[in-house]
C-alpha cells in the first residue's frame, strides 16, 4: 500500500493508535487518518440510505430546526462580514436544508448538496434546490459552506477543489470540522465525543486544515478553534424543547438526552476556517 497523506500528499504517514483504533498520522501536516473506516460506510449507499442525520419525525425535525436557528444566524453573520454583498450560497452536506432555509430569508439564492435521500426530499418539499452530488452543481457562488462534512470524505483535496471551483472570484469558503487537537480530545482520547472512526476518515488539527486550504489555492481569512455550541445554542435548546413539548408527540428531553447535551456542550470543540478564492474562478460550467 502506498502511504501518501490524503491532505498534503507527503509520504510521511506513520502508524498511530487511539484506544483500540489503528490510525495513520502524517508527520508533515499533522492529520490523522482512520485506517479502516467501517466497510458499510465505504459504499455510496450508506450515505444515501442509512446515515442517520437526525430524526425525521416531523415535530422533532421542527424542534431541531428551531434549536439550531440561532447558531445558523451566528454563522451567516460571521461569513457575511467577509462577503456582505453575497448573492448566491452553496451548502455542501446541507442535511435537511435548515441553514440555507435561513440564508434565503436574507434574499440570497441558495443551492444545497445532500446525498441522504430523505433529508434531500424534505428540503425539496419546502422549496429548496438540493441535489445529491456536487457534480450536479453549476455556476458560481459567493459563499460555499461545508459544516462537519470534510471529516467524512476520502479525498479531501478533491472535495476542497470542487468547492473552490464553484466560488466566484473573492468568494468565501467556510469549513467546520471537529478539532482533533483540542484539549478535550487529548484528555478523553478515544472516548472524545467526536472521535467517530466508524464514519470519520480524517481527524484534523487546525494546522492541517489551513495547509489543505492553502494547497488548494485559497487564502485563509480567519481560523478559530471554538466550542461548537455557544451560549446561543444552549439557550435555544431549552426554547425549542419547551416550545415543542406543547406537542403531544414530542416530550421534554430525558435525563439521558440532557446529560448527552451537556457533555457535548463541554467537550464538543471544532475548528472553523474561512478562506477566500484568490484566483480568477475556473467556473464549474466553464
Ligand atoms: Zn499530511
């Protein structure tokens, strides 16, 4: 097996291990790579049929949408600071389309990419333009977002290049991934909430992610390591839970749910990098 790093292409992968999971560690860029992602995950069918994003029960879905809404507006605000006149926005891995549903309320044209059939069907049912693959996305976008997607892909360079090719000149790419270099991952090891080697192929440090974007011709505008859930998200969790507990079909969160949520609030750390398309766009349809 040829051992070149999927992020930086150097032949600098060495065996590593976290708990019982064998990994590769790149001594050049610092990324960790899962050696054996679950066999079922390797099939396209897994993400189109079986990968559960979250409940598809209608009221629970609406609760989730309300819960995440403040976070999405926080993200939209952060990105529009760098691209205030954005007219078109592409979200890759858009799930049920909750982010682009908020983006379009700002008068911005939106397109989503989502391989999971049921999530995509839902997004289409509320009037969103969502396709199963980025190969089907044409034209240029002022903003491309990919939130907690890059850790799943097998070829991160091809993924970032596909996003970059669809950016207009000066367009902004925003990527969020779990922070493998965080203090909580170091303390908790393989028990860290977002060490999920059955579905995560790549485990990024901030340095590896920045290097990947720069290698793909993008200029890093900002890079932050942060708690994934802000106080806005913590407050909106309760707002959504109390609002939707008025529906008989949605009960208040159980103690177990609350414990899991609290745990994620504390240890869920992520990297968010905004990067700009510096070169004249090659254009997806050119
Ligand atoms: Zn590397």
